[in-house]
């Protein structure tokens, strides 16, 4: 009797499956791989369900919950992982996306001689907070347990794995569905009408979680200057996060209530981008920036902080300034990009992203082969 070959199952490690950059990137691949050959399962560390969990289960993925990582319960946590790996000997490939927080998983996997232990570097820095010393320790300690490094940019790899990484390093591109993100005039019209925006109103846009590393406070200050020159301008913020209340307070204090639109978390970012005229990302740190890739695919002029890695500057649409530059200078550059935007054929940029090798179809094929050939 002939039995169907079961797919190999890859264990993905995350904190929570919300619409962050790393999560979105993995989902882009997950939708496009041949799931009869390769299946993804996920370990998460939060009791509440994340935005992608329904879709993951619909695609055949399994989701396992671990306790949140906390210094007082490290021993208990490590025991939970040990028990989990003993109960699930089927995983020969573990792909960690939670940076240095994968330390305990990698350590327990190495003890069991799991052949492929992958640490994926997504970001280029950690903020200096109370957890910083522990994170630095884990970051250095995990390197001996990992068999392969995976990264989206050399800057991110160096941060997580160090300058002298001797083991294999895979460059997994933060690829996107270029057709989906291509500029569409009809969607611009539809969404502008829905938001009560006239066609000639300047819309400055940003996509990113409302967290410190994205630097929204600075962005709102810059937009305040833009608004003085273009009184009808609007700032559209896509994303949610714990800083929302503070940012809304800043907006109110500057008298910008009417001018700043908080859209929250959206599952139609590819449509909302069509509304924008200039994309601005003044991040303090980025491992790659999916949002900037998507904005370029949509033909948007992008103004980003100069910390963004070279890999994401794929088209001539990206220009950068230092975070040391004044808000006036940033505002002035936004005005220049807006003036120049009229000459841009926005729909033509999706093909540049394809030509640069960032379309998801071929990359999903590459990842599938990589997993199957380990």
C-alpha cells in the first residue's frame, strides 16, 4: 500500500505572532511554499492569540505555547523546553526568530543533537533597557549551540552572531509578493475617499509598531514642520503598540488632532500604501525594514534614517538623513520628495523589486529546497 510522504515540519520560534516584520516575512514564505513538502509549526511565548494564528492553523501549522521568559523562572522555562523537545522528537530543524531569546531552546536542542539549529538575525540592535545585560549574555552564549546563522542583512548578522562567525550563514531575503504591493490608482482613489482625503492633499505615511525603536516622537515633530508649510497635509500611521497613548498626547499638544490619522494594525497594508505620497521611517535601528521594501515596490519616495542597511536601498526612491539632522531638514526633504513625486511612474517599480531578487515566489522555492537539503 502506497502512503503519502509526510511533509518535514520546521519548528519556528517567536514571542507572539503579530504583524511585526519578522512574523510577516515568515508568513510571506509560508503562504508560498509547497506545504505538502514543508510545514511550519510555531512556538510562542504569550498566552494571548496573535494576529496570524488563525491563518497559520488554516494552513496546517501547529502552535505551541510556552511560558513567557522571565529571569525568576529561567530554570522552570528551560525544563519546559526540555520536556517539549523530548515529547516532539520529530523536529530536526529549529528556526529561531526571537534573536538572543532563543538561547534556552538552542541549548536544549544541541543537547539532543538536533542536526539543524538556525538562529535568524532580524534586527541590528537592542534598546538599552533593564533587560539589556541578560540579552547581551544570551547573544554571546547561544553562538556555540547554533549550527547555521540566517539573516536578512550583514548588519543584523554581525549584531547577533558576531564579526567572526565561522559556521554557515544563509541570506534569506525579506521577500514580498510584488504583484500585491504594486501601485494601483483605483485603490488610491478608493482608500482616499474612505479616509476623507482629497486627491491633492499631501499624505506622509509610516508603517511600523508604535514602539521606541521606530521613533514616532521624532516623526510627529517632523510632520509638525511639514504641516506648517502644507496646512492640509496628513500623517497616516499604520501599526499599533504600547506607545500609542503617549503619541496621541503629543499629537494633541501640537494641535495636530485633525492632521494625524492612527490606522492601528491593518491586514491591507498593500492597499493603504497607495494612499501615501511620501513614506518616512526615522528608525533608531532596523535589521532590514520590510516596510521600506514594500513602499519601494509601491513606487513611494522613501525618506529613512541612515541606520538602515544597504540591502534595503534597492531603488533610487530611497533617500536618507541622519537622526542628528534637525526636524526642519527632514521636513524640507519631505517637501522636495513630494514635489518630485509627480514625475514618478509608481506602477513601474514592482519590476525593479522583482529584478533585484525580492519576489516571494522564487525565494519560497529556494527556502523549501534549503530545508529539504539539510
